[in-house]
C-alpha cells in the first residue's frame, strides 16, 4: 500500500462525523493541547459544519495559528502564510495576530499589514510594540512608500525623519549630528531600539563590554533585531567571528565585517567562502585557497593547506597535486607525516618523525647563518614529541614507553636547550625527570646550567634545594631554603621541605646512634615547622629518638601522638612509616604502643591513613617489605564499600603505588559491587591479581578486562583505555592472546622427526619479497596477531622481526630453541639417580600429536 493510501485509510479510520459533537469537541481540544494541530483543524472544521459556535471557531483559529508557527519554524513560510490567511478568513471577530502581521511583513505583503494595523489596538501592549517596531524598520528601509500611507500623527511617520537622520549621521561618522538626531527620538518611540543600537555602535571600538550590555537591552523579536545581531556578531573575538560570520551570510555578515573595519575585497572573499557551506570538504577548501592564495597571504595559505591535507593522508597528497599548485617541499611533507603519526597516536613514529624534521632544520641552519626564528623552530621540533606524549612528566612507575624511545626523546629535549637556552621550564622539566628516577648526577648537571642563568629565580632555587636533599646534602639544602624564605617568607612548601631536610638529617644521625645530634636537628626543624603534618613528624621522630635512652618516656611521647591521631589506622600508618625510616621493626613498635588490635576503621580514618601514605609516596618514599607486611593486615580490615567513587579510585591508585596488591584487589572488588563494570576498577582488580601478567588469553578475567577496554573507549575515557591496553600488552607480550610461541614446557622438547621446512619459512620469504603488510594479508592473519607483529616491526624494524621469526623457525625444525640441549623429559627424583630412559622414549611417538605451537594454526 502506498503512503498516500495509508494516510487516506488512517483519515477514514478517524471518522469524526460519526462521533457525537461533545465527544468530537473534547477530542479536538485534546489534539490542540497536545500540539497535534492538523488533527485539531480537521475536528474543529467538522464541528463548525454542524453548528457555528464561537468557541469552536476560536479553537479552529488557535489550531491555524499553531500550525502556521510550526511551519514557519521549519522555514516553510509560504505554507505558513496559507494557514494565517485561513485564520483571517474566519471572520472579523477573530482578533489579529502579531505573528500573522509579522509574517505579512516578512513575505513582502506590507500593504496587507498596514491595512490591519488599525486593528492592532485589540492586541496586547507587548505585541503592539513588536509590530510597530517591525513597521518602523520597514519604513526606514522603504521610505515614503510606507510613511505616506500612515496617519500624519502616527509616531512611526512623525519620528521617521529623526531616525533616518540618525542613521545617516552614523554612516557618515558625524558624532555631533548623531547625538542631535538621537535627541529627537523619544524613549517610547517605535525607533527606540534603533537609537539603542546606534548608541552601542558608538561605544563598540573603545568600550566593547558596554556596547554588549547596551545591545542586550534590545529584544530578539524587535524589528531592528537583524541590525542588533550584526553588531553582536562584530563584537565576537577573532577566534569565533569567522565561523559565525560564515553562518550569517548576506547583509548581516557584510554589516558585521564593515563594523570590524574590513575592506571590501576582504568582505567579498568571505562571501565567496560562505558559498562553500558550513561543512565544506577539504578538497573544496584546498581549491579555494589555491585560487585565492595571494589575497589570503602566502604564509597563511601554506599553513592552512598543510592542515587540510591531514584528513585522508596520504591519499590527499595526490588530489592536491591534481589541483595544479607546486608540489610540497621536503620539510612540508615531513611535517604532515609528523601530524599524521600524532593523529593515529603512534608514539614511536611520532618521535622519529619530529627527530627527522629537527635534523633537516639543523642541516639547513648550518648551511647559512641561523636566525633567532630558525633556532626557536629547531628547539620546538626537538621538544614536540615530549609535548605530545608528556613522557617527561610521567612518574617512574608509569613509564610504559619503550626505553629507546624515551631515551631518544630525552636526549632531544636536552639538545633543544642548545638552540633555545632561555627556556627555563625545559630545564626544570629535565631536573624533575632525573630526580624522580634517582639520576642525581644528571639532575645536578642541568641544574648547574639553570643556576648560572637564573641564580636568584625562586623555582630554580627550590629545585636546587630539592636536589640537595636527594643527595643527602642537608646543610646545603638548609642554606638554600633560608635564601628562598628571605625572599618569600610565607612559602609553606619550602618550609615543609626544610623541615624534611632536618628530619632526614636527624634520622641519619639516629642510624649512627648519635641521638644527641639527632635531637639538635629536630630542634632546628621546629623553627620552621608550621603545618600540622610537620609537627606530627617531628613529635614522632623525637619519640623514636628517645626510645634508646629512655624507653618509657619515648613510648609515652609516641602514645600521646598516636592518641592525637585517634589511635586508629591513621596513627598506625604514621608510626609504621616513621619507625621503618630509622630501621626499627614497625610491628614491634605497634605492639609496644598497643595499636595492633584495631577493629574496622571508619571512612574518615581510612581516608586520613591513605592521604598520609599518598603524601609519603609523593615525596619519593618507597615502602619496604616490612611496611607492606605490617600495613596489609589493618588495611585489609577496612570496609572499602563505604567510600565514594572518587575516593575509591584514589585509594586504588595509592595502593598500586605502594605495592599493596592484595589490599588493592579487595578495594577494587568492593568498588565493582557498587559500580558494576567500571573500567578503572576492572583494571585495578585484574592488575592486582596478576601483577606480573596473565598469560591465559581465554581466562574469564581477561575477557572482562577486554570488555572494560571497549567500555572505556565508548565513554571517551582515553586515559583509562590506554592504561588497560598497557596491562593487556604486558600480559600477552608481542604475540597477543594465547600461549607465547617462546614459552615451552618440558614436554615441548620431546624429540620429533626433523622437518625439511618450517611452517614459518614461506611466511618469512613472503615478508622479504612483498613486505609485512601484504604477507599478512595474503595468509589472512588474525587481527590481534597482525597488531603485535606491526608493533615489533615498528619498534625494531622488519629486519629484526624476520630475525625473530627465523629463530622461531629454527626452533620448530630442531624440536626446540637453538642455543643449548633440551631439558630431559623425566627429571631425576630428589636424592636418587636419573631414571634411565625406556626404549619407547628413544623413539618418536607417532600416535600423539606434537605439542609445539603452530603459529599459523
């Protein structure tokens, strides 16, 4: 059945004439209230055929008006006008609608609008003002043709000369004449919106904020709204103006450009660009830029062209050449390559791409004298891979980048300082990177160069102090800290660092059994302690220092601190970390302080304990095995399900950094009961259970983690997705899911008949002849394995991949890996002699299938 037949059938199924009038009227009202205007029109027309009741005619008028506005919102103005005409034909008793009259004006039927203007007294005051404002705007546009048709005393006609004079004065830039003309426009004039807009335009160059506030006082449905919208468009910042101007089109766009002072040629260029549409394809934009490159500016045109070539790269290069412009230079092609590798998030290729670009720039700079701009361009290219990947900001336990890639990026960031030695942030970035990895010599080397350039800079001084603390030079750190505090006395961060330096020196003396010197350091630290945390650390260390000389006094002092901390989990963490720092057995100290018998900690105590542990980790602390063993028990008693989601995420991350995997697994599982399938908790639960990887690719927990990876990508949580992918990569290695071809059990070394050719040989030959990609396509290799082979080839090269496959191939031919004899099939029992091999063991067993993994099975 056709759509038209279906509509006719549906129309016949209603059969309004068969309903009683009251029922039909109720149905019509329901359609009208639900904005089903077409059905309401049909019902009210049927009712009026039976009896011309005024309320039914008013209902039909409302249905016509609703349908007209509905069509106008869709841009169907002619169809909307038919609805309005039908409404007007219902009789003189139907009050005029301002929307109808506005539609008459919009469609050019101004005379009809003027004929009905006399009826506007029946409208609401706001509707009258809106209508008269629209007619006033048309009067200025068409002049005497409209004004002469209005009564002489009508404000629209009487005040039109003053409004026209004000508009002419503004266009001529005659401010005195403009002020005089505006004084002739009363506050309640139909032209008051024009006066407000002209005043705002006067303020536009010097006071854009005041101009914006003045324009906000003009209603969006005013007759002068298009002029207001052009002024608002002109006030937009440069970054947003072009996009909105292209949407505006026509006179509004031209007016906005003129208000911004654009020349006619530039406005014409924008008009030509607007004809391409809001979503112009890159090829159309490339053709436009090639055609108008000289007008747009050669430099801008080249930069924009390169960006437009990025989508669909590298195929876009051929289409660009077909347009006829000169080909791209070597530097431009390398630059697009770099952007492309960033787009696909290929870090290895990105690093090599920017390195190649920097090398080309350096080569060209050495051919002639390098300008300052050339030197900055080289430095930026050398730093770009780090800026893209943020490798140097990652903490050591988040280093998931291949070491050779990290080292290449690191050396190039250092090299960038040769070309741009005034970039202080790069010095500090390198210092932080080296400090975090315990490379004190490298940190001091960079710090010396920075200190020579900025000897009194606060950030450089603070880096010097922290580096001195790392090296155990506590007196030097104290001296530097005092210099900083002389300049910035309220620097709490430096005060805390100075306290830490004295504490570290005190612990150093305690380990030498010099409690007197340790007490001296603690007294010196109290001079700088301001924070509660610093005071707690000093009190705990002082109590530990006193234990050797006066056990009871020391325990009493520590007990007071523990009581101050609540005698709970937070107190235990504080005591354990402090005790371990001076090589005391944490569990013994807790037993002496009677802090071991702890019940389940409440949420506040748990969060305080985790915050203390996190602060310890942030300051470079690493929990010893004794600390982990001591803290695991009380932390395991915590009710992890009582935490909010953000606190639970932070807790899992803190436990990961502390190496408390058993506790982390419990916390993650408790979180998953509340937030089922949350990717971040799935990752923590899996990684805590399998800290060294899970090589069973079909383990149900692996499948759950892969589902979590998909969910994280769908939710746009890129950071979690990358972390999950890294966990999976560490689990499965370079050959994806399932057993690795490099992992053999003793049974795999059972002698088997030698083969003339390994099943890998044809594949290796195919790679050598046609390349990796075509070889994988030819044998229809599974996608996961393709990904892993690409990764090996990208990081080490296809030659290294072929060598790797050759080793595996030789192992398949020999029944094991080359390099040593296979282990015996039957290991000797403990304390006895090796069991002699039976005759059957000397012969290959043809009945059992080989256990060696076939890479192409």
